[in-house]
C-alpha cells in the first residue's frame, strides 16, 4: 500500500507557445519548467523587442509625409506581423495568470 506524501502534483494549464504549427494552428505546452518552456520565454522576449524596433522605424516612415508608398506599405506589414506576435504573447501570459478567488469579491 502506498503512503500519501502530502504533496499533490498540479498540472499547469496549457501554455500557448509563441509560434504556430506548420498548419497555422496554435501550439500548446503543458509543463512548468522545461527546455521548450525556456525557449518560448526567449522567443517571446525577442518578438517583443523586435516589435519595439519595428515601431521605431515605422514611426520615422509614417511621420514623413513624403515617404514613398512602398516604404509605408512595408512598415504597415511589419507592424501587423509584430502586433500579431505581441497579441499572442499577451494571450499566452494572460492564460497563465492565476484565477482570482471569487469568494472574496
């Protein structure tokens, strides 16, 4: 007969990864601390930093009324890509926030 250890293992909620599957579907990971989890953390940081860089460059293009159409379009496309990444990071992090105890409310 097994004796209870007093510890319970709680499976973490699935984590939305910062990259889609080859078919474009969301990818999830169920683990707290793993190589893949740390890789996802690193990629999220890169995605957010890239978004900040692209925003800085795009502002210069968009602030200049003489910017050629191609540059404005390119800036808009890159901004859309970065926004997509940032929203995925926000969704992933939001899903991992603790659920507030509603009894106290």
